[in-house]
């Protein structure tokens, strides 16, 4: 009897040690990418339109994405860690008038969100976002946004009111944006606070971690003049 008790105690202790080791590995080894920021690239001395006025289209690239950032909570919320997932499957346009952003729409395929953790991504797709039913998220500008006088290479900081379609629910949001016209391209990065319940999303709660009930939408986008971007998509080798 005593031998059986020792064996059981040893087995339970091993399970606890393995669980602690796994949790420590999971928490400490998975670092979320840095928050989006404008690139360090210099504006082009030639090429592109003479002004940013016109319609611009999202161009695909390794640094183009829409995603989320949210806190994962461990040990009854004693430990907290950023989790971030991103999808590169993004389309959209923006229209610039003199000293004004007049229209913008950006759509993201959320079925392709990738956080670097297959289990997390599967839970996000199947339970939180239910991407089988709600495959896309979309931001639409709700009102024109005043812009300073255009200057190539100058960083612009603005807030943009709009609506966000997420999980089949549309709600108003305000996005904080840093943007820069580089000549042939416009770069834009930004973020907006999101409360999961506003979009009918249940905050994930698993044996490994819970998730905060609020986080943020974040993005990094690059735009090219609409005609040039469309030609590049139709003829990628051109």
C-alpha cells in the first residue's frame, strides 16, 4: 500500500512539474512581434505621382498585414503576455484630395490569421472569430479626415473615424494612424482599441490561458497608385 502511494505521489509530482515546465516554456518562449511602425526607408527622389492626390490601392508585401494584439493571462492573471496574430491577405483603397483623406476601405481575410502558435490560431478561428461563418473584417472611413499640406517623406499623425465589421457585427471605431507619402507609395500603420464583447466575441478561456476582454486592431499597409497597383496584381512579373 505504501509503495502504491509513493508511486501515485511520484506520478502526480511529475505531472505538476511537467505542467509547470510547459507553462513556463509557453509563457516565456513566445514573444509577440513589435507593434507596427513606419519603415526607415527614404522617400524616392523620382517616380510616382507629383502629389498624393488620387486613389491608392493596397499592394501585397511581406510587411503588409492586418492583425490583433491582446493580453493572454496566466496564473489567475498574475502573468500577462502579449499575443499578436496577423493576416497578410489584405485588400483596400484610399482616396486623397488636397489636404484631405476622403475615403478609405480595408478588408482582411481573418481565416489566414497567424500568431505563430497553431493551437492558438485554431482556437481563434473555430471559437472566437468563427471564421467559417465570418471570413472577413472590414474598416470603412466614416468621415473625411483633414491632412496637412503634402510633403514627400513627411510623417503625418491623424485619427480616423470609421466603422469596423468583425465577427458579423459592425461598430464605430476610431483608428490612430501614422502615414507617410514616399512618392511611389504611401505607408500607413495604426491601431484601434477593440472590446471583444462589442462584436459578440467570447474572450477565449482555455486550461492554458485566459484572454483579456479587450485588445487592439493593428495594421501596417503600403499603397500604390490604383492603376499601377492593379497592373502589378494582374501581371506580377511585369
